[in-house]
């Protein structure tokens, strides 16, 4: 029974995801996903970079998707995960600046920042968004838990998961990030009768 309830809760949260713009206007989900793809196409066309940042489990999603976007999507994407960089920044500047400082070092006007935060209130995420705005970057936020979280009001596109637990929010965030890339690349599970293969000599998307 637990498994069924869990899957039902996950499915309900996916169905209830809310996309909004910077003015808090709601965007239909399919249109929201298309806007994300348009932003990615623009990043690639202008030779810009997509930066992903998150804490804990959200950081692991960022690392995974930075690889997939770079390797499979051919869009320059980076997630700040270097241990030397992070430990130096935490030691010297404090954990609040572990994302904003690298953006200051590496990011440029026209780049794209994607933040993933279950609570939407992590100070280092909010600081990263503020720094991105100073630089002239565009911003996408993914958040969950309470609707009035801070990051949900700060992005050009904001994606909110109305769930009460971290596990569901994180799972939906991961699905959305995969859906974004798959739509960008034209990969549809429901429209194929063959399997993907990432091996170089048998590569098949």
C-alpha cells in the first residue's frame, strides 16, 4: 500500500507543478517546458554557458544534468562541485557565498543560471540569484515545499513543486530536469521501439 500511495503522491505532485514568470503570471506546463528549451537553444546559439547550483541532493541533480547537457545536449553546462573550490570558499567566504563567488569568477552576461532548492530559501541559492542578476544572467528556479519560498519570486521562469516532503520534491525536480533535456533533444519514451545506448561505438539517442 505504501508503494502505491507514494507513486500516487509523486504523480499528483508532477501534475500540480506550477510554472510562473518573474511577474508571478502562471504559465501552462507544456508552454513552460518549451520556454526552457528556447532558453537552452539561445544559450547554445550565442555560445553562452548554463550554470546549475543546488545543495545536497539538489547538487547531485545539478552534477548529473550538467554532464547530460554538455555530453548529450551539446550545451555548455557547469555545476560547481570541485572540492578544492568549495572548501576554500567555505573557509574563506562562508557557505553563503559558495555559488555567488564562482559566478562572479566565471559567469558572463547572457549566461543562464538554474537553481534547484527544495525549500527555495537556502541563503547561498538566494545569493547566487542576486549575483546572477548583477552579472546580467537569466535565471530559472526550481523549488518546493512552501509556496511563498523566496527563490520562487526571483527567476525569469520559476518551477514550483507543491509537495510537503523532500523526497517527493527532489524526485519531481529530477524528472523535470530530464524532461527539459529530453524535449530539447526530441527524445520521447512513448514514441520509440528501440533503446538508447551511450557507448561510443553503438551510440543511439
